């Protein structure tokens, strides 16, 4: 009877370790895939910008050829480029965030997401906020939040169902 109990305990420990390892690998794989998708999206946005730039050049020439003032003609195209550049910045921000990094708001150096102050210039840092691009992404994030929780005190990602953070001991809300 004692032997069965010990075998059962060992089996549970091995199962938990295997599950934890699987979850860690799945999380890292998911972030790698997300980073790859973001890099492809950045490349696509940059190609779109190049097309807009070509269109701007063609439009300027056509307007110039027609004797028109070209200053106001391109406001729409320029705003389109601004929007795509902001999207690229957000994707780059997400790539850094997935690696536990961000840029200093003052000097632009790459620092840890957990840093309260920049190690280069010493400026105080605000928490990192990422913008979701679509409703579907927000829904996926909500599903992920139901699985895991982030400790509000230290930022550790805690497994679903845990009551206390394993890093700092903070009591997690249900």
C-alpha cells in the first residue's frame, strides 16, 4: 500500500513537471511565432509606405505638370504614412516586450520592462502599454488572462488557479 502511494506521488510530480515544461515551451514558441508574424507585418507596412511614397512622387509630378500647388495635395498620403509608421512602432514595441525589453522614454536605449529607471540616463519610466490591433486579439488576450495572471507587484506570470505569486508572495485576486 505504501509503495502504491509513493508511486502515485512520484507520478503526480513527474506529470506536473512535464506540464510545466510543456507550458513554458509553448509560451516561448508562441512568442517566437508572434515575433515572426510581427516582423512580417513590419515588412509589409514598410512595403506599403514605399508604394505610398511612389504614389506621392507620381502625384506631385502630375500636379506640377498641371500647374497646381502641390502643398495640400499630399496631406492624405502623408497621414497614411504616419499611421503606418505608428503601427510599425507598436509592432517593434511588442517584439521588445515579448523579450522582456522596452525603450527608454527619454534616451531611447533598450532597457528591461521591469526597470523603474533607465540605467543609461536615469529617467523614471512609465509602465509599458501595448495597443491591441483588433477585437479578435483582445479576445485572445482575455482568454490568455483567464489561463494565466500577471502579478501586479512584481510582474511575474502566474499559472491559473494560483493564489499567491511564487516570486514575491503577493496575494492574487480571483
